[in-house]
C-alpha cells in the first residue's frame, strides 16, 4: 500500500472521513456529491459499476459524479477529499462574518447598517439611543437598501433593529424643521416620502423577513403586513397609537390588518391604539412565530441561514404568485393612506400631539 507518505495520506483520509461527520453545517448537495465521488474513487478506484437507469435519479447522479473523475488515481482522490473536508471544517468553525457587501453603496448615515453574509442581506436600524426612531435620512437609506437588496445575490432580506427596540416609528422631530414652503410643503413632501417608502416593501421581489428584536411602534408595525415572515422575541410589543397622535394608519395597514386579523381586532389596534404582546400578535396572524428572548437571536438566525440555502428562484416565484395579484390594490391603498395623512399632519390634533411628545409632557 505504498511508502510512508502514502500511509500518512491514508491516515489523513480516515481522519477526514470521521471529521466530516462532525461538521456543524450541512455542506449542501453539490458538495456532498463531490465528497461521495472522491470517496468512491479513493476507496474503489475509477467507476466500475453499470450506469443506473434513467429513472433512478439519485443513483444516476451519484454514478455520474463518480464516473466524471475518470482515471484520477486513488492517492489524488484521497488528497482532494482530505483538502475538501479540511476546507469545510475551517469554514464551519468560523462562520463567514457578516460583511458590508462590496458592491453596495453604504447608507448615508450610521443609523442604518447593511450587511450581507450566509445568503442573507440584513438591513439593521441602528439608532438604539433613540429606540431606532426613523429619521428622514433613514427613510431614504432604507429605500436605497431595499432597492439594492432586490438585485443582490442574497436569497433572503431581513429588517431588524439594534438595541432593545425594534423601532419606535417615525421620529417625531422630523416634523420640527419646517421647509421654506411651510407646513403645507412639509406635509406634501412627507406624504411623497411615505408613499415611496411603503412602495418599496410592496414591490420587494424576494423573501422579506422581519426579525423583531423588541417593541415596535407606528410605521414599524404597519409595514409588517407587507413582510413574508415576521419573527419576534417574546419581549416585543406592537403598538399603533395613531389616534393618540392625531394621525391615521399607513403602511397599507388599513387594508392588510383587517385582512390578517379581522376588522374588529384591526380596529382595536388602528383606532384605539391597543398595544399587542408578541403572543397576541402571533395569535392574530401578524407575527409568524415568537421565541424566548434568551434564545431569540440564535434560533432565528440559524433558521434563516437554513432557509437561505433553498433555491432562490423558486422562492422568488412563489412570492410572486402569493403577492402579485394584491399589488395593484396595495399601491392604491398606499397612495390613499399617504394623501389622508398629508391632511392629518396639518391638523391641530396632530400638531398638539407631537408638541406634547416633544415637550415630554406625555409618553405613550
Ligand atoms: C419633511 C420630511 C419629514 C419626513 C417624514 C416622513 C413621514 C413618514 C411618516 C410616517 C407615519 C409614521 C407614523 C408613526 O410611526 S406614529 C408613531 C410615532 N412614534 C411614537 O409616537 C413613539 C414616541 N416615543 C415614545 O413613546 C417613547 O419614547 C417609547 C415608548 C418609544 C420609549 O419610551 P422609553 O421611556 O423607554 O424611552 P424614552 O422615551 O426615554 O426614549 C429614549 C430616547 O429616544 C427618543 N425617542 C423615542 N422614540 C422617538 C420617536 N418616535 N421620535 C423621536 N424621538 C424618539 C426619546 O425622545 C428619547 O430621547 P432623549 O433621550 O434624547 O430624551
């Protein structure tokens, strides 16, 4: 069986066979097929068994992979097998760190962080000291991030928050710096921004997941009806205090909420500002699943990493079938909600509520 160098190689090969069983992550079918072929070649030599029939898909695929190695020597196959297993072990021990996507324009402000890794593009609201309240710049940055994510390589896109909140909704100071055109111009441009922002969620073409890491308020709740999946920590709450603020629903919630939870439960949230616990939101169908806070991040990301390995085109097409017939309706609802809010923002009820928050007289 050869000299000392070759015996070492046989020992390495045996170790690699054992090491493979300890891999933490499934390396995927393509790699498993390659490993199978190299194993057969290393232990039995070139493919020497009859080709399975056309309908025996699995064995035929395995046979093809083995046969494709041709006359590769047993020693070379062993070496290739050992190299491949060691590469897989290294990458499973130190999972690819999330990295800013190289070809992606980064957001204008640090309040939004966009990273890609493990088949997931993550858009993270990053203003924890303000409970991730959305500034005007953040709306623009989220629009840009969603547009980029819709074209990037990641099969799944996630929206989440840094710190203890998912998001406290619109930053109420957005309304304090009046443009030259006065309140009317502010209301007009806010309505345009709101409409553009929500349109990006309506049109987003691939699986969009909300990882709700804490309480959610206002627009960060209403847009959840446009996500494909919503995972929440059991610490999360869902609050749409529009009447308290003299405002009205947006994010297509006037349409999606009654559809998701029925009109009376939707009315309790959207008219009376009833705050839901994560469990309640899950029971109403707004949240897909609730996780204990202590294991939330670990469980959710492990699950999303596994989902991101599913065939991306199949996921996109399935989303299209589920969502496309609703799109026209959603765009019309969005336009109407934005127009109504344009009026609301100029109302005394709204101005007084915002002034009250800003003077810290009342908190919701
Ligand atoms: C001209 C262009 C304009 C563009 C505008 C675009 C228009 C799109 C608008 C779409 C419509 C959206 C509607 C909504 O989202 S309505 C909901 C709005 N949100 C709220 O009403 C929440 C207000 N915040 C609170 O009630 C509390 O802060 C909260 C319960 C969230 C947390 O309370 P807690 O006591 O735990 O913490 P603090 O209050 O001390 O908060 C810490 C600091 O964070 C600041 N903060 C929190 N939320 C907001 C917010 N929404 N806006 C501004 N600032 C916020 C808070 O002031 C504290 O700051 P300081 O430490 O500096 O005091």
